C-alpha cells in the first residue's frame, strides 16, 4: 500500500473516513425510518382476506340489529358483528390496567372476535348479555395474558382498568390479535369486549366470509343492506390495509432520495480525494513503476487503501449509529430499533460506493508511464 506521506495527504484520508462514518449514521437511520413505515399497517391475528369491513354513513344504532341479521343470512357468512372501530383506522386509545400493563381495546357485538378472524385457543367466546355483566367478560390475547399474569392461568382472572376503574374477567384467550400498527411494544396486547352499538357518525361492521363466497360478497351485501342515502364502503381488511398504507409511498421515496444523496456525496468526495492523492503521488508512483510494479499493482494499492479507509469509517460510523440509536430508543422512539440488516446493508452500500469511486483514479494512476511519473514533482 502506498504510504500516507504529507500532512495534507493524511488530512484528506481522515476527512474521507469521517465522511463515510457520518454517511453510515445517516443511511442506517434512514433504513430504520423505512422499516418503521413498512410496519405501519402490520397487524396480527386478523383474517385479512376473509374478513370484510363495511362502513355506512348512518348514525342510527337501531339499524345495526336488522342489518346484522341480513348480513349473517348471506351465503358463506360465518360471523357478522358491529364494531366501534375498524382495524388500521388509528382511532383507538391505549389503556392501562391498575397493574401497569398497557393494552388496546376492541368493542363490538359478541361475535366480533370471530368476524375479525381471531383464533380462540382457550375458554369460551363472548355471548349475548356479556355487555351487561359485572365484572365484564372479555377475550384477551395470549401476549397480554403472559404480561399480566406471568405463569398463572389467565381464565377466570379479574383485572381492573386504571382509567375507568371497571373490572374485567378473562373468559377466553386469543392466539394473536392486534388492531394497531406493530410500532408500539403493546400492539399485541388486545382486549375484545362485548358492547351494544353506540351513536356514531358511521356504522361499522366486520363480516367473516368463506373462501367460496368472497368474490360475490360485496354485491350480495350491497343488495341485502338496500339503498342508503349516505356513503357505503365494502372491502376486505387487506384492501382497507392497503388503502391506509398508500400514503407511505411518498415516505419511501424521500428515504430513497436521502440515501442516494448521501451515497452520491460520499462518492464525489472519494473520487476527489483519490484524484488528489494520485496527483500528489506521481513521483512515488513513478519510482514504484521503475522498480517493477505493474499497472495492476498500482491500481490495487489505491483500491486497497480506499477499502481500508472505508472499513475504518464504517466501523466508526456503525459505533456512532448504535450509540445514537440506543439513545433514541431509550428517550423517544422505543420501536425505532437498529438491527443487523440495517447495518449490513449500509456497509455493503458504502463498500460498493468506495470501490467504484476509487477505481476511476486508480485506473488513471496505473496508466501513467514511468518516465512521465518519475519527472513529476
């Protein structure tokens, strides 16, 4: 490898390493942001293709009973329920037990869990009259049961809401369930509770439909519900999820633009510094060529030097990224965790950028004839 030489040369090499280090910090956290938005629509336990969401512009809760009866009678329907909120709509508020665990709440008529596609693993489903019982019977996800009761059996246990002081008794356990994006640590902590339809701007239903009847369900439901003066939307939960995620496309484009801009800046800086080093080392290159070094030897020297500097900068940048990410996770964004994939992808990007940037000046240096190089100052 060609020596470091003058103070200006050492300063240029240090600047390149620092530039790569800060580039690694920016790129890895841009990848973290992209990962966060990728998880915005992710939920657990829902039957995205078999459960249909129906939204109707009507605030008369007395209509829910007849409408649910008509929906339940349609071919292929196994469960239909009114719900106070559909998944993905961001209208839920995190709640807390008096024991400190946080959870999300889903209210609806007793068949709500079945209509959403949640799988009951222990206990019983909610039944008519549960909305009037004290303590209130609820279904709880296994993740929440493990957090609240540890190794104790959850069925029959009573827990109290910190906000309302209301007691809830666990009558059934769901394998998985979430209605909010998988950003918060408590996203899998879900309670499903029976409730009577309430006055709201929309009447919202979930309907579980068998595979054979899904293609015809929207038309059949529209006909069964009859003409309406207001707006009505009938779609699968997957379609609802995708519609809610469409606004994240702009974020992905911004993240990609930031990454490309950082890589471009680093590449230009690497090309400029490598060109400076070639111009400053003309005599040194000439001496090596005169002593028998081939063009390949000269090119490899510059490429290996850039690779070593890139690695040094990436090691420093990875350390800074991990320290910064730990601070962010502890202080503000508990879900913005930097993982190995982000770090590895950043390393690959900068190694590739460094190799490409150093190749151009290295090839130019290898083509300088010994006679010309040895006369350069």
